[in-house]
């Protein structure tokens, strides 16, 4: 019996498969979002701001997304420059900046979420009905 090929060895490893599946999904979503002038990391900021009932500080957004302060400052500057979010001083603590979606940010978010969902559906299409099972399994593993 012949030894397995290096590709077969790698394709038997969960980490390798997850990494490469994520890479393909990120590419699909990136392509879908490109016409809107945003990427998936910027979309994550918009999604988080939209999903909260109370305004968040830049630092709170960074903490929830697991990114550092400097990166969050870059995202804030970029998204503010695109007119998608606004920054203002916190009335409770003048050292904090509160970030909120603008009306244009809300519009762009709705378009981006539709495009993201379509890209995810295309990505999962080869799995048929098993696509939703994969999502549930990944939710279980990431709790």
C-alpha cells in the first residue's frame, strides 16, 4: 500500500480544513462586499454597532471584537471618513469616544448583510441541507 500523499495528510487535519475553508469564505465575502467599498472586518464593526441597544465606546467595540485599540482607531477613522459612523465624546466620561452608525452606515449595513448572506449561501451550496448542520456544529464548538 502506498504512503498517503502530503495533500492527503494535510486534508485529514481539521485545523488545515477549517483554515482553508475560512480563506475561501473570506474571499467570497470580500468579493461580494467590494462594490460597497467595505471589507468583512469593517462590516463586523457595523454589525456590532447595529446590534447593541446602547451606544458603545470605541474601546468597548474593540474589546467585543477582540482587536487592539490602535486597530479600532484605524477602523473608526476609516468608517467615519466613509460617512458610515460618527464619533462623539461620551457625556459620562470625556475621555471616551462613543461610536454610532450614521443613516448612510445603516443603509450600507443592510446592503452588505444581504451580499454577505448571499455569499455564504453560495459557499455552503455544495453541502445542500448539511450547510445548516455545519453552522450548528461550529456554534457548538465555539461556545
